[in-house]
C-alpha cells in the first residue's frame, strides 16, 4: 500500500485556505493514493511495470474513484489509501484507451468525501489551479494553466485539447487538477517539457480534461470500456522528430510487427495520403475504419520506399480484462 511519505511541497507554493473560496481541506481529502499490481505475463508489464503507484480522486459517495488508466491497465490487485491512512481494496471498473481515464471501485469504507466535478472547458491559460496528490496540503501545489492544446503520444493516443500546468508536481500520476471553484478539472497523466521563448524548456504536468468523462462514464460502469467500435491499433510506437515520423519501437507480435514494419522506418503515407505529424497520422489511421481494418502504410527504409499492409487489431484483445463485479 502506498504511504504518504515524508516529502512535501515547499510551504511557499502550498495552497492556503484563505486564498480559496471553497473548503480546501475537504476538497484535498478526496484525493487518495493508489497502488496496483499487474501479472508478470500481462501485455503492459514490460512497458509500465508490475507495480504501479499514483493517485485517484473520489468522485462518488460510494467510493467510485477516477484515475489515469495506465495505473490500472491489466491490474489484478488495487489498494486505495486515504489521507488519514484508511486503506481499502478496490476492483477495476474499466479504463478507456481513447481518453486515458480509468475508474476503480473501493470495496471498503474510505470515509472520504467525493469531489465536485467542474468543467475543464472553462479553464483558460493563466488561470490559477491546484495540483493535488494524496496527503492534503503538504502534497498540494499552486500552479497555473500554461497551455491548452492538442497532444499526441507515441502509443497511438491523441487528445484534442490537453491541459498543461506549471510548476510541475512530482507525484502527477492520477493527481487532481482543482479549479478556482474547487471542482475537479482534470486527471494527471504526464510530466512533459514545454518550450518557451527566450529560455530553456519548462517542466509541466499534462492533464486529461474532466469534460471527457461524461461521454464514457456510463459505459465504463456497465461494460468496463467505452462504447462504439474500437479503433484500429497497430502496436507501432512512433516518434516525431525533425519533421519526420520515425518508428521507434514495436509491440511484439502486434499488427505492425507481423506486417514487417521495422524500427527505424519513416512513415510517409497512410492510405496513400502523406502525413506530416503524429496526430495527423493517428487520425488518418482511425478514419480508415474500425479495428480489423487493413491499414496501408508507405515507409522509407534505407533509402527505399516500401508499401506495407497492416492488419489492425483491437488493442483491448491484447490486454487482460478487468473482472466486473
């Protein structure tokens, strides 16, 4: 089980009750620590590890907890710990590959208040926010929204408008992004670097907007995953550098690997149309049809152009499914 630890955010950048219009301590108490254990033979074990620790945010009075999906993907054991040290096992309700959000249900009483859900769309660049991990004010950080923009991840992931905040919180996974009204505005996903004019890059946290939860919540609760046809997945880890799309890695025995895509290939076209950026490439792939669709790729390899046909798959078929209870 995750313990709060002895570290703390410097007092100068901790939020103070007199600076906000909501009950600060009650709001921060909704953040719990989360520890998940994953079988060694799980598909994601080699990439994400078999022991994952981060945070979750209680969003329902019955102990429903929202977190970032990579913490609980393929988990067979989950524990939650409140700020007061109350621990409870939990089961994975579901996770959504498109948004990156996941839900777990506490199986015991945490005695933790549920946070109110805010609207991430109302945040603007420059707004003051609080980034909170489990541990109350000691683990909460005053920050500002630095950007709201598209984000593409090499693991075949795109957010139309992610939220970026600074300074960066050291315990960002599943952390709560709390707006000026005390409402939950996002869930912590990554530590990234944002370029800035006239100076070195700045460390920022990237958050998944809370507005994305509404469209998938009911399906996650009923089926463990979002509804609708799954997107085509290639298992091709692609990096964008110097205006080119480089294949940086391949999931073993995934569609791209079986289609003879190789590390070092440069992706030039999808479906016969040129692609210039990572987000454009993923959207072009997804537009060709659901999982199972054949994806034509044109790649450059050692000075030659090659045409490859990748029989896409449903990513979830490679993962151990959560046990619905």
